[in-house]
């Protein structure tokens, strides 16, 4: 694999980073998972693997700020589209003299 191929892979597919396994008092093992940033970008949490009594369970990480920001962008876009539609063709009757 050449250096160029490695760089392209690092940019298009950030590596998945597994944290050190942590054992809790009740015998549960927790392993954190993050998607590595690279090139100055911070790593982003993806979720955790919880292993209890020989069974593994995946718990995804939820970023409430991203969800809230998405809602704000959708509201802003809706307002802009509605304003443009009203300015182009108002819903009230045309009151100009002909």
C-alpha cells in the first residue's frame, strides 16, 4: 500500500478506536468505541460494548446537540422557503387597479 493510498483511506474512512476494557463491581465489562478523527479533527464517540454474563450488548452514543441543531436548521430552512413563497405569490387577493 502506497502513502497516497493510506492518506486516501485515512481521509475517507476514519479508523475505529476501541478503548481499554473496564470492569465494574458486578462483573460487567465496558468497552468504549470512537471514530478516530485524524488530521487535527477530534475523535467522536460512537458508543459502548457492554459485556455481562457472556453476552455482548451495543449501546450507541446519542449526541443531543446534533439532533437539536438539525431541528433548528430544518426550522430555518422552512421559514426561508415559506417567506420566499409568500413574497413571490402572496395568498391575499390582488388589490391593484387595472
